[in-house]
C-alpha cells in the first residue's frame, strides 16, 4: 500500500459502510413545508414573484405556518423560490407588501367567532392605497383597530375576498378605520 492510499484503507478497515451504493440523502427529511405562491412588492418598487416555504406544525393549531407568522419572526430574511427554481433571500425590511391568493384570515370557526372584523384603508409612504378588512383576536379592553395595528410584529394583514396582503407597518403613512 502506498502512502496516498493509507487514509482510505484505514477508514475502510474501521468503518461500516452500507451494502448499497446509494449515498443520496434527502434534504426534505428534516421537515415538511407548504409552498404558497406570493408576489412581493419591494420598498423601492421592484416586484418579486415566487413561492414561500411555510413550515408544517405538529402542535395546535395543526395548520401550517402562515405568511404573517413567517414575516413576524425575528429573522431578518426569508427565502423565496423564484419560478426558475432559484432561491433568493429577501430582507423583510425591504418588503413593502407581500400578497397571496386563497389565504383565509382565520380558518378555525371557534377563533373566528371571537375575532373582531374591521374595515381599513391603508396609505403607504409612497401614496399607494389599499382597502380591505383585518381580523384580529385581542382581549376585550384592548380590542380596537389601533390596538391591533400597534401590536407586536412588523407586519399586519389586510384581506379582500380573494387576496391577502401582509403590510410592513414601518412603511404606512396612515390608516383610516372604515367602520
């Protein structure tokens, strides 16, 4: 045995290798995700289109993570899979509005029965306006629209019948409650 072969020979002698030649490791074994198609409006006006990968849950509620939870987590970036299959890491601070279709605000009927529904008009710093509704669950003495908007997290939800927008609070000029 020559000197170049000795490390491999030593490893082969002490290691137990599987009989199969299959060395493929599935990267999906660590957890399941749900893909959600989104459009991301960036602060300076650019638009990204792709899929978010939302985490599955094993505890109550059993629904997968929603985009609001992803956006309001501490991490400064999130991954977006572009249509070409290439991932990009997007800075949450650079997201003005993230929009998705078919996302209902609350799916649990018990939670929906105690949630408050409020119609809002939102105006961003650049003058862009959005109209829609927000649904939130807050304790009775703190259940105003102002309490919801001032709550934790950098994003809040505004939805219409078919479109849900997640709006960056730091880019809002003003909000008008319409109720």
